[in-house]
């Protein structure tokens, strides 16, 4: 998917949330100060905490399931 396609599919707030997901998910990246500042301008404290907790939970769940050899439930296809 190209950046132009992403730009038409998601709002600015959604694109920022997806960038946050990438920063939290990829172990070779960090949530830098500039991204966190952008998030603080778009999300209030409660929303940012909920978003962060959801991303962390999904990452933890994914790693747990993989380590325990829990098979996919087939909820989506590649």
C-alpha cells in the first residue's frame, strides 16, 4: 500500500495511531519524543493511556501465542 493510498484511507489521527503502533511493535524502534509530542496534541491523557495499553496487550498476546504454539483462529487471511 502506498503512502497516497494510506492517506485516503485513514484520518490524520488514525495515521498517527498507526505510526505509534509501529514504534511500539518493532523492537528495533522507539517512540521518539517528536512522535510522543504529536500524540499528546491529538489524544487526551485517557485516550493515550488506553491506546498504549491496547497496543501493549496485543503485542504481548501475540508473542505469548507464538511462543506457546497457539494456532491462528483464522479470523483474517493474508
